[in-house]
C-alpha cells in the first residue's frame, strides 16, 4: 500500500460508464423520471392548476409561427425548456423511454422552426423585440439562454445519437462566434449572466471544433476589460432598462465585470453567475493549461468556501441581487441561498476536481448536494424552494416585513422565474458523473453513492460495484472485477465529518488509513476479480460552530452527522424554537424512524427551553421578569426534509448553553 498523496488532472466518469443503484439516491433518480420531469412538462405547458403560468413552450410555438400570441414570462424563459430537455437526455441515457423521447423530439422540432436562418434562437427577441437583438447583453441573458440550449443539444445527442438539436445548437454557436469578437463589425463584449462559457466548452468537447474553445476563451478573457463594455452598451441604447423605466445604473461587480477574471479573488455579485463563471474558467484552464486562470479559480473558490458558504452548502446570502454579501455575512433568517447557486457550486467543484484532485472540492460538492440541493424539492417531487433559509418563522416571513419577502415557509408548485426546478432535475438525472474520477494510475471515489461503474485504468477494464450505507451509516463496500490482474490505486476520500476510517481489503485491515495532503487514502495493489475493499467511516454527531466573525451564529451550534446537516422543526418541538438551548455536554442520541418521510435518522437530545417564570402582561418591555430554563427533550431531522409536514418554524442553529 502506498499512502502518498496523488495529484494531477483526472477525467470524470461519463454517464454511459455508470449506473446508480443506491438505497438513498435511487429514490431521487426514480422521482425525477417518474414524477419531476413529467410534472415539469405539464408546468411548462401551463397545465398545472394553481401553479404560476410558465408560457415557455407556447413562446416557442409563437416564435415558430405555429400559434398567434404575445411572448409571456421573463426574457430568459427559454431556458426552462432547455434544462428540461437536458434532464430528459440524461434520463434517456440511463434508460430509453419511447414516449418521453417522442415528447422531446416534438419539442425539438418546434425549436428548429423557431430558429432564424442566421442561427439566432431566442423567443423573447423573435416575438417581442426583434429590433433589439444584442443591444442589452447586461440584462437580457441572450448568451445565457443560448448556453442552456447548447448544453441540452450536446446532452441529447450523447443520449440518443440524434442530430436535430445538436445541429440547431451548432448553428447557434457558429452564429455567436461570428457576432462576437474584436474584429471590425463584431461585438466586443460578453453576457451579463455567465453560462455560454461552459456550454461552448461542452460543444467543443463533443465536436472537437476549436472554434468553440476560442469563443469560450474570448468571453472569459474579455470580461472585466476596460473601458467597461456594459457602460458603453448602456450609453448606446440611451441608458434604458428592461426591468424598469428608470435609467440603468451599472454595478460592474454584480456582473463580475469590475476586474478582469484573473484579478478577481473575492466572490461578489450574483451568486449563480459567479459559480457558472468559475466552472467555465476551470474548463478553459484545463484545456489550455493556463496557470494564471487556474490561480484565479483557486482564489475565488477559497473565498467562497472559507468565508461565504453556509453550513448547508448554500451560497449567496443577500436577497438583493441574489448575491454574495461580504465575508462572513451569513444571516440565517434572511438567507437567500438560491437552489441554483448550490447546483452551480457543484458544477464548479466537479470541474476543479478535474484540474486538481483535492478532497475539498468533493467536500463542498457533497455538502451542497445532500443539503441545499435536495432541500429545494419536496419529497413528492411537485413543490420547490427557490430560496433555502436556515431559520424560518412563518408569521414573520408571511407578514409585512419586506426584508423577508423572498423566504417561503412551504415549497411552491412553480415559479414565474422557474430556473431552479429544471436545474434540480438535470443535476439529479446526471448524478452518476460526479461519483468518480480516473487518471492514468488511479480511480478516485469522491462520493459514496452506490452503483455500478465500468472504468479503464492502465489500459485495463475495471468493473466496480459500490454498495453504500450513506447517509445513514458509514459502511461502504467496493467489489472489483477486472479482465486481468492489474496494479492501480483506489483513492478513497476521507470526509471532513469522519474522525476515523478503517479500510479492509478482502477482510484484512490495512494499517495506514490516514489521507495524504490531498485528502484521499491511497490503496495501491494488484487487483484481481473478486477483490473487495470495505470502508468503515465513523459518523458521530458533530457540533458545528461557525467562525467567530459570523455574527449571526456566534454562541450557537448546528448538528451534522455524516454529510447531513440537521435542523429543529416546529412539527417536533412546538413553536418558539428561538427559546431552545442545547447544553454543551448534552448527550446526542440517534434513531432511525422508518415511518417518517420515507425513513430518516433523527437526533434527540436533552435540552432546555427558556420560559418566563410568571405570566407576561401587556407591556412590551419589563424589568421584573426573570426567565427560567426548563428541561425539554428536543428532536432534529435532516435539513433537506424540512417543510414536508406542513407550515411551521425551522432552525438550523440553536443557542448553546455552557
């Protein structure tokens, strides 16, 4: 066994090499296939009674000349259809479904009819503002919208081998390459919302056409150059805004355009844009070997996870602008933590792992996935959170305090701006690609999610079956089958939440189970068919405390067991969660409740509740009332499961009592 840290680039494992079979995640995979994608198709077609109207499919029909009418929705409404198609592609990759494929093919035919002869594709500007193409890139998401369609086209071709949507997006990408650049007659600019960068890289990888690599690189390198493109653009159109009648005032930091990307070291502005930009930067850095771009990726990543990320993996604390605030400003009750932002964080982490195999990227990926991402969807797959707070009091967030307007105590059926539901669907439908990476000498296990994988290492074919007890138990088993005995390394991530790990190979315990500097335990040996590697990951309940500079959670504690962060909910503990106090030495007991929300590991503790010694009268403030602490047994459930039992209070962080 060699326990030396292994570094260097690696390739992710593609969807056709893996299949998830997991006691926890198979439920979500099947939910996406059987409920979420069909439900979202109904929502996109405005067929869900009581849900907010979408208009997305009808917009395409109007743009295609198949129906008469007005454009409906946001300027980026097309992206809901694109993300739905991408999720469908991943489902078809896993298991062909003729009815679903027919549905998608019919939608693709409509999209083809809506495309212009020059390759342009955008229903808002086709139907509502044809004269305004590319005049307001700061606000109008034209390249963002194009990027999502490109991602869908690549995924659908990979899944089905059908070229119709791929041909559409190639024409679209060629059009963009012709329009944007520094040559005479071109637009020397970039989009306000990053997405085209990572989409063009996917198209480059699918086609091998370096034109798309060059276009992606151009948009990344151009962002933040001076003089300000967005200022010049606003001047050309008379400072008008699509969002209001007021003259537009540009805040370049909101668009991450305040500095060239290589000079940005603090995440600022709209959170989803930051992590999408980071994903695109990492893609280009990997393909071009640009060390300065890699350094910028590291700097932005470090700032996010070390100073601006919630314990649940949520990012972007401000409702204003759906944005990052300042370092350590992480309020619980007004947290924005958009579901899409955590999904974008996973995209970025996945790409950073391809640049350098360091477990910190996988840690953030796991934290966001098990907490904020699946919290964004109800257990029945039909309701969704856009915003993921860490503390909720329904009477406040449903009251007249506009600072809480964005916080919802229950999930919604749909949204006018419905970016999050199809984003959840496409991520969960493609979850397989996040589990492993492979380089020339090793297989890296980033996530402990059960299933089958067919991998190539050192020129040999390796069949790997993982059986995982997570997130409830820390037992993980890897069964190997090889075409011939081969020496390579299995690299197992030692999670931050695991104090100790024991590894056995064919029943024999290995002496050295400490990770290298990269956070992975390396087991290098001659592997033969029938070999079994078993991990025992210790999973105590951890009392998580925040950095002292996080004002909101100073003197408070959150509970975590394995990858799951826990919360207290009114359904278990009554109202007034702010009066609960968890003693430092309180024993934390875990129980598995089979009948609770599909089966949950709950945590119970002997705690205290602050109560008034005598009845409080009508006065708002009094000097003669001393509180008392009364013992009370309290219960915690995984954060992802909150708000599935009706409306009520919720809190991740509780006061801690010495």
